[in-house]
């Protein structure tokens, strides 16, 4: 039975080759007059295709290690293409560690077990069910017999190559995150940070903590298909065939050797002290559902974000698909407004959201935020698709989680501004203290709040109205446009149920 990197031959990456990724990073630093001992390079990536290409190219240039940590890795075109690059890197001698949250692993056990057969690939699942070995019924069985710990998920996202290049942010691995989704699905609007240099080691440290956690168990010990062998041989042609898809060929044709060439125009030289990669401890997923106060006292990424917001003097810009501040968050926002800090937030509208339940939680606080003078914007949908889910993702238009403070500090990561991110899921992200990166996040906020993209919600004599820019000029409507009665009823019910901690 496979046990991942417990195999001696997979423990130690080989020496850094002079023609690999480390050389690419060193050359990029040198071109910008940076001091490799003090500076790093950071780029904000909004374009989905660029985000894919940076990952794929870094896998091709890696010579020692790939450490990959994701909440979700789909088996679609981009998912298979990146798996193909990972497998090719392992064939070259690169040590690969893949850590996935268990919640989206059901149905993918054969693929994970096949990858784990490779002597230089180890796959682990976070917070995995011990009942998985009983097949498809394992997960519901554990839930039925008290497995409420399964409600706590590893929501982290990071792609780390050779310990010197890290991609962190909000993107999972799947077509909808890389602008490649089918016409009947919404493409997620998201952000990544590419961090090149020694600061990438911070992401590696986060990965090591999760990899060593008792909650990260070898995939082979949780899957019913674990004992089967020969899957890797069958998987190779499947991954190779993915490259023949027309969409894949367009992407691969644009793939350059140096991953930093894909973000060349956006790279910013920053002092190393200006980069801070933060994450919750993996033990956060152990806590019981009644431990919200203990979770808050223990700190974590929620406390880090709150501390940065408290330092604001002029302006706070918030981008979050799910915006449920809770009482503590509302107090913080009120404190900022009391000091004259301008706050502008953009989130999904009722029609655009993929999780109607969370929108119900947001609506509970919407009027209070408007009364204290917060600018609220709700993203218009990319489609009239009504296939919402109370619990999971079906393709919301907005997936970005970012903050900009006073034009000086930017945060990009996996953290939604809601109770689930604060108290239940583990999260990670990066603070960059640099005006150019903060300005880039502000530019994304401005794009998202443009009247052509979002409705602005206002109070008019204490009546909530949604402002739109029509062909004949500005107009207002007094109800959430143009959401169906199904969505409205679901959101209304959630506002009145005691489920806020789950949102």
C-alpha cells in the first residue's frame, strides 16, 4: 500500500539544476536590479489563461519539487492538462506532493491512487473519511454516525515549484477558474499572486505544516480502490488525450518555457519584508462546532485580516463572493466608519451567487452596512442560470477574495468574508505591503464595481434600491433584480434560520 513520501526514494529532492526554475527567478530579479538576498518579485494575475500558463510552465521548469495544495481539482480539460504536467515532472525526477481536501475526492479515487503509484508522487487527503474504504456509501455513512468534523474543510490553494515560485490565491483547478468553462457555465472571476524568490518559502512552510498534520492521510489508505495497481499505466493515455482538445491546444500553443514570461509586464519588485504569506493552522479543522469563540481567540488568518483593517486611515476596498460580516465584523466596520474610513465592498448578487444560503446571511446585514455609509455593489450574473445550490459551488460569477487598504496594503487569498472561513474552514493568502500591488487590487475593485458590471445598492428614505445604468441613463428598482422567486424564498428562509456559523 502506498504511503507517499514515506518511501525513502521520494524523501529528498535532487540538487537544483543550473538551467531550471531557480535560474529563471534569479535572472528575473537581476533584470529588475533586485538584490536576491533582500527582494522578491510579485505579480497579480486576474486573467485565467495566464494563471493556468504560469502553473504549467513552472511545472515544466521545476527540477526538484512540486508541492500542490488544493480544495478542488477537477477532472476536466485544465485539470487533466495540469495533472499531465505534474506527471511529466515526476518522470523527470521531480518529487511531487499533492494534498487535496477530501470533500471533492469521491469519484476520483482511481485517479488519485494511480498517481500515487508513481515512485516520486505522493497524494494525501485532508480530513478524509475513514469510511471511504467502503466505497461510495462511506462519506454519507460517516456523516450519519457522527462525522460532523467533515463539515470543516481545507480551503487553501497553493502551487509551489522548487520552493522558489509560489502561486497563491482563490483559484481551484478546473476549467471555470481558467476562463475555459463551457458556454452554459459561468466563468469565475478570480485573482492569484505569483511570488518569485525566497518569499515563496513561506508558502512551502505552510504546505509542510499541513502535509505533516495527522489530518492529512495517504490517499491510498482512504480509498476503496487503494489496493488496485496498474492504474498509472491506464491513466497516462487519458491525460495525453486531454492535450488534443481544441481548447487545450490553444492554451498549450501559448505556453512559454519561462513561467515568469507569462507575467513579465505585471512583475513588481518588492522588499522581502513586504511579503507575508499567512494561513490557519491545520488543527483548526479539529475543533468542534461549538468552538467559535475558541477559534477566534486562537487567531489565524481572520485575525490577521482584522488587524490590517484596524490600521486603515482612509479607505478599505473589499472583494468577496460571500459577504457575511457577523456581529464582530459589523462592529469592526462601524469602528472604521466612525473614524471616517471609506469602505466599498463588492459581492455576488442574489442572481449571480452559487450559494443562495450565504446570500441570505449577507442580506441579514445589508441594511446595517448601508446605514453606516458603506458602498455596496452586487455583481450582475454572467448568465440566467438558476441552478443554485444551498451547499456547494455551481459556478458563481465572482470568486475573488481580496482586500486593499489605504492604497498601501493588498491581500489576496482563499478567505471569504464570512463565518465559515473565519471559524470552520482552514484558509490561506498573502499580504503584500506595496502601493503598486495595492493599486492593482484597487483597479480590479473598480472594474468589478463599474455600473456595467454591478448594481449599486443604496438606501432611499430607508428603502433599499438597486441602481443600474440602462440605455436611457441611471435607473433604480426596489427589489433584487431579476432573481426568481425560488432564490428569493431560499434566501428569506436562511435569514431566519440559526445557521449563520455554517455560511
